[in-house]
C-alpha cells in the first residue's frame, strides 16, 4: 500500500484527540452524501420522464422516417424510393402524405393534420395498442373512406368513438387563389366515415390535431396524385437501428433525411436534456458548497496531528508528501460520502419504482402515470461519481496547500 494512502486512511478511521473533529468529518461526509443522493434521484427522474415520453411516441411514430431535405413532396415512384422499398433490411415500407386541412362537423370547424398512409401502416407501428372504441383500425372499404381521429380532436368536434355523420374535409386547391365570389370553389372537398375507433397517444400534438386516413384519400384531397411527403420504415428485427440508418442514407444520398424516433421529436428531447443539464449544474454547485465543509475538518485535523507531521518530517517526509496525505484524506471523505449517497439514491429510486412513494397527484386519471417515473442510467452514476471526486479534489487542493504551509 502507498505510504501516503496508508497514513491518510489511518487518519480517517483513527480516533482523534478532540471528539469535535470526528463530528465535523461526519457532517462533511453526510453533506457530500446528501448532495450525491439528490443528484442520483433528480437525474433518474428526468430519465424516467424521457423514457416515458419515448414510450408514448413509439405507438405512433415510425422507427425511421424518410423525407426530402428540400421541398415538400416527392414522386411516389422516385427511383431512389423504389430502390429503398426493395432494400432487404426493411420489413415494412409505408408511403405517407401529410398536410393540413379544415374539418367541419355540425357547426364546429377545426384545422387539423390529415395523415394519409398506406394499408400496411398498422404493421409498422403499434397503432392497434392505442385505439379506443368498438370498431377496428380501417382506412377504406369499397367506396367508403375512413378517418381515425385523435381522442382530443374528437372531443373538440363533439364526437364519440363513433360518429354517424361523416366528417366534412376541406383543403385548398394547390396553386389557386381564393375566389372571393365563391370561396368553396377554391377548396377540394371530401368526406370521412367513422371506423368506430379513436386513437390516444397521450400527447396533445397528436391527440388534438391528427386524423389518420388512406393515402389515396389524402392524395385526392390535396391534389397530389402520385406524390408523397415522406416514407415511414420499420426495419427487420435482426437489423440494428444504426446499421439500418446508415444503409438507408447510403442508398438515398443527400436528397433525403433519415430520422429515428428521437430525431423526429428532437425539440422535445432537447428541452428535456437542457432541463436535466441545468439541474445537474445546480446540484453540482450544492455539492461544491457541501465540499467546503471538508476544509474545516481537514484544518482541525492538521492542528490535531501537528506532532505526527513533525515525526513524519524527521523520518524524511517532504512538504509535498504532507500535502498529499491531507489531500488524500479529503478525497477519501468525498469518496465515502459519494458511495453512501449513491447507494441511498439508488435505494430511493428502487423504492419509487416499486412502491410509487411520490405520486403525481391525488386524483386518479389526471396523469399518464400515478407516480413520478424513475429510470437509473449507468452513465449517470459514473458521471456523479466523477463529479463528486473532481469537486472534492478541487475544493480542498488549494486550502490544504495553504493550511499545510501556515499551520504545520
């Protein structure tokens, strides 16, 4: 064992001549432990919310979304897209046309997003798992066109999971100016029947804005026959996401962008990452304040061990060796506090996951989950440990150097 480490460890665990030194050292350790515990719990709650949101989007968003880098729509039979549809890595290839339209229903009108999809849409997403009602997911039958409405949008229009009268859908004709004498002549008009179900992603972006219908209906409504706005892709189960993205980007070239689920919702996840980072900075500052308590315990320890230091010097120990001993002492206190705090934080996270100790609210059904979600990520634990050690080292380095020169 290293000589400096051996002496520092003896000082940490040995009985001091003044009991107050033990108390102050214990308080310093507990301060670091509480700050470490707070970091584990706070970062894990942010992870829990991020994983919760990602899980909600999974039911609606495709595994990969391909769209034009420039422009709004592309030919459905574009050579690059035709080659992509035959790619052996892809299990489900779904062309999509998405644009805004006006819905009119019994005196109520709402601007919505019409999402026209191919018949295999349900094979590439988990849409079947978020449907409510007595019907089934159906886009068209014979001459009828169906529209699956978001649950909040259905409420805005005064609809239930099923509606007897068809929805009246209006979309401006492409490239035409509004005829003020007869405004309706400037719009394409069509109707959507109810399949007896609505969907609920539990995100207002979708639930209050989207209607899912057939690709053919959307192309006729928007005057975009033979054109699509994007392609949704599901990879084979034995193909990794990164490998699939790389191969698809190689096939399509720079004309198209390829986005996974996180990139499709980049704004939301960016905000969550920024919030998590700011919380981490605040907790690091609190940790720094807690680490200053270590300076007090080290200064009292130096005074208590003056005779020991003189003995070490007579045995050949240099001033640098003495500084290293007390620096190690400070790092050991930080390490002990970090370990205790992280263990306590992990225990609290486990209890929250298992028993839901902290609830989201008193009324059932107001929130997506009943208790705060928690998800412990290993890299966060590594980051917390490195942060505690770095802050503890920086907090005591100069004070120990100064005190050893003036007290010993």
